[in-house]
C-alpha cells in the first residue's frame, strides 16, 4: 500500500484472466478505487500506447514459456519486474542491469502454484522489488534505452527469421 502513495501516476492493470484468480485481482484493484485503473484486455496498439506512457511493467507469473510482453514492455521503455522464470532468464539475463528486476521463485507445489507457506515471502519480495524500482524511477526518470535495446535487439522479427533461415 505504501508503494501506491509513492507513485506520481495511477497504476494501470491490463489483460484478461478467468475464474478465481481474475476475481481476486479485480477485488484487490477495486479496494483502491480511482487510484487504480483496470483496462481489461487491450489491442496491441492500445497496449503499446499505454506501455510508452508507463515507467514500470510488472509480470509476477509462476509459469510462462517466454512472455513476449516483457520484450514489448522493454522496447517501450518500461523497467521490468518479473519472476525469474527459465525463458525470461535466458532472454533477459538475471537482475543486474538497470532495466530488469528478477524476483526469485521458491519451489512450486504444482507447475504454476507456490506452496502456501511461501506466499507471504513472495508478496514481501515482490513488494520490496516494486519499491526499489519505483525509487529508481523517481531518481532517474529516463529509462536506460541502450540496455533495453541490447536486451531486445537479438529478438526482432528480422533477426529471429534470419537465424531460422540459417538453420
């Protein structure tokens, strides 16, 4: 909650979901009233506009092959906070640059569910990571686009196609 008071702009939530997880997210966002804007699913064009207006993109996922949305967010100038998933680590590396903060995941009970005993730890470490990145944004408003470009340059459609063509 403290973090929302640090932010100069209203947090935005986008995307879709289903079931209990979706309802829980909407209920949590609803508790903050007009301090949080819930967009729901957006077109690629609208998402790109929103990302270019944002400073931080957060994807606290327990299971993703390779979330391409992280590359889109980086290319839009967002700093990234995400869980340290294998595909994300391979492409973005570990934390240690000015644009990406990886949150370590404990062992999971199922492919996409943490053990109940670890939920509080995950919430705490995610909150600390958000606070750290918010403080970075407040000190250095401009993102490090050289780092973002370095991280994303190998994954343009042209470069990926070229590698596939070579194979």
